[in-house]
């Protein structure tokens, strides 16, 4: 009439039965390292080109982006720490975030403005300004949404 094929494979979960208790799944224990014994060593020192660096970002290719509030510039450094180029967006900068998909830098303007600026990394110019009705600090990007600290307004999303 037909055939029955039985395929048996071992699993990662262990079932146990003690006395008259119901079977339980036993998960393997994971070793958690202790951070008390971690030694930090400096691998590279970078001259950031500014005195008041308020934001930084490390790109996947090793390049670094720094925003300087006092010089109103954004510095892009090569992985060896040398200057690749500097952007002068025409406004003070606070925190930054790099969005890989669009190759854009998102810049908060801190106490100086109520705008968040978006800079095209390839064209090296501001392509959008978003009015957010408050001072703005800190910026994060996740799943197509920008999150920023709206100062007295709390955590805000765009």
C-alpha cells in the first residue's frame, strides 16, 4: 500500500522526568564573561580637527565622521585618521547618525536651531531640513524611523 519512512534526529533540548513531575525543557547554560577583568588598550589616536566634538560615527569601511559644534563643521576621516573631507553645512552641529541605505548623514543642531538636517554624503550638501519645534540632541535610526531627544519634549520620532 505504501511505505513509512521514519527519520530520527537528535535535538538540542533535554527532557527530564523526576519523581512524578512533568517533563521539563532543560536549556544549556551560557557562560557570561565577567567585565571586571577586561583590559582596555588604545589602538589608534585620531586628531579630530576640532575642539568641541559633539558627535561621532564609525563607518563599516573604517572611516570616521565627527561633528564639531564650535567650528560648525563635519569632518570625514579615512581609516588611518587623515582628513578625507570637511563639510561646512552653515549651521552648528550637535549629534550625527549615518544611514547606510541612503548614504546620508543626519545632524541634530542642539540648542542652536529647531531643525534636523540631512546631508547627502556623495553630493556633500544638505538635501533636507526638518523643523522639529525644539532643541534637538542625540539621533538614532531604526527600521526607517529617526529618533531624537527633543529636549523638553522627550524622545521624539520622525
